[in-house]
């Protein structure tokens, strides 16, 4: 009996797709390379149509786990973080080209929820403040003094300093710091209005599912699962799965680790398995083969000049 040749399948990862990448209110997302222009996205999709076979994540994982044939030049499309961009700018292109994708959504961040992901709130403050600089005091007597320009934003959005502290903090501490930052930046956010602007609504998600898209789970509040206790992690993983299942009208969905963190944790992988997710996606770069653990699927982050 001859073994099948190993496939090498890319799962592509997108975050924000926007009409104007150079919009100064999107500086943080651009600097992090998690936003691309709608024009670039359409070109990438046309390239895939001409050179690849775009298959469903569920179809790929089924073939992966049973060692069934996978189409030549297969690839999978995924989108993280519930952004309304996905409905406004990506879904119409996918629908027109007959492509399908999996959208990993957070049940706590919808147009209806009135809650803002802590990092979206952070980026919004940095990108919209009228002030040229700010001072942020801390409870230990220290303070952060920073100008507010493109160069300083590059430092502020990196995985160190204030951003890393926010990621590792509990929600109460995050809220306290961001409230202080609002005061320091002279900008106060209307969470309900911003949520309606930033995030998918439930009817929009339902429409996408009805037209061939799949919804996956991405927790409730997008915490770093490595920095919460196991009961909090369980609730984030299980409740978001229930939400995605209800919208998909299916009894199994896929999961994506927030920030890509946690896939190497046996306890977190056990929760993923216990819930019954058919797969879990990381942000580890690479291609996927028959040897890939479905709970540790690799993905390739797509940027403006990819392809």
C-alpha cells in the first residue's frame, strides 16, 4: 500500500481590510501589518482563483484527519476578530468570486454588545487623539511620557511596554488604565457607537452563513488565554463555541487562539478537545500536512504586498 504524497496547504489569515490603508486613523493597524487595502485584497483573491483551489476549513481538516486526497494547490481563507470590514469589504468580493472562508468571531464583541476589545480601544485612542503627546501616571509612582506621532506609535503598539502590560492584565486593570489614557489623551470613547462601527452585527453574520461562509469561535473577550485562570479560559472557550454553533446551525465549529497564544498548553488543548472543536488555528507561520495536529493548525498572515 503506497502512502499519499504529503500536502502542503496554507491557511491564510486576514484581520482588517479597509478602503484606504493610508487613513491616519488606521496607523496602529497598518504599523502592525494587520490591515490591508480592499484593492490589494481583491487582487489577492483573483490570484488565488487563477492559481489555487480555495477549500473550506472543515473540508480540509476532514481530509487531513482521514488522510484523504486534498486538491492540488489547495488553500484555506480565515479572518480573525469580528471586524465589520469583513462584511463591508471582504464578503462581497468572496461572494462575487464564489469563494468561501471561515470568520473567527468573539461573542462579546458584536455591533450589539456595546463592548470594545481592549486593544481596539487602545489603538483607537492612539489614532484619534487631538494631542501631540501625553503623560500616563501609574499607581507605583512611575509614569509614561510619550509624543504621539507615527514613530512613537510604532513603539506603543509593539509587544512590549504598555501594550504587553495590558495584554497580561485582568479586565478591571485594563479598563482602569484605558480610562486614564482617555483622560491623558483628551478623548472619551462612546463604546456603543464605536462597537457598531467596528464589529459585525448578528444579522450580518447570519447573512454570511446563509451565503456559504463559516463562523468559528475566537473566545468571548479575546484575552490571552495564557494569562487567565483555567476556569476563565474554559468559559471563554465554551461560551464562544456555543455562540458560533448557534449562528452556524451546526454542532461543531473551529476555534482560533487569541493572539495565537496557548496552542502549546496541554490544559488549553484539553479544553479545546473537551468542547468538541473540530480544529484550532494558531498564528504559527507555516504550511499544513497530514502530520499537522488539527489543534495546532499553522497560518500565514497576509499583508498588503503578499502575492
